C-alpha cells in the first residue's frame, strides 16, 4: 500500500496508526519524511489473548479476566507505549525530525461541566418549551373536539322535523307516565 502511494498510484492509504508509525520510520517508504497522518482514527479497538469465556466449568473466564486486568494495568502505567517505542527504535532505518504540533488531541484541554452548562441549559429550555407546546396542543384539540360534538348535536336537532321531535318527546313522556303508574 505504502509503496503504491510512494510511486504515485494512489494519494492516500487507510491503515492502522501503529502500522503507520512503523512505516513512517522505514527509509524505503518515507525517505523524504513526507509521510504524515491525516484525519482521525475511525475505529479504536483493543485486542488481547483469545480465551474462551465459559460459565465456570473450566475457569477460562478467570484466566481472561486476570490477563485483561494486567494488560490494562500495563497500558495505564505506560509500559505498552514505551515497549512499542523501543520496538520502533530497534527496527527503524531512520527517523524524521519531530514537529511541534499544537493540535495534538492528547494535549487538548477537556471541557468541564461549567463549560458545558450552556448547552445543558439550552436543552432544558427546549424540553420545557416542548412540554408546554404539547400541553397547549392537547387542550386545543380537546376544546376543538368538544365544539365539533356540540355542533353535531345542534345540527342533528335542526335536521329532525318538529313533528318527529314532538313524537319522541311524547313517547318518552308516555313511557315515563306508564312506568310511574306501575310503581304505584
């Protein structure tokens, strides 16, 4: 890949950072020190010894957890990075002068909660406004439905002829009158 880029067949290579660091120190690939890392890592994943995790039958999960613990400890102490740098120095055929890069992500200042307070405040205000608008919409919808129902009742009364309404009222009063006679 790197040889094809050096020959001009391609303009970039997508590769892992550790492999890039190794190729950066290879005189055949980077003799003029023009090879540079551009962009960011797409996927950062760690690897380690492959041990089968079981449910306690063979205790391999215990071995896996112990290895993970010690590897994480070596990583936090900086041993893995220093060992890799020693390896790079032992296999490198030349070294390029280091540039002072102010945009190094490791040296960037982390944001505190006070720095991010404004964005949290904006989200809180947006949530309150959203809840308020939702309540208003629900009240408006209920009021609209009530008006439609009352308009439908009024419209149905207007459509019913006067004689039919009187007959309904009369039949109700007769029924009520008969019911009251039975109970006496």
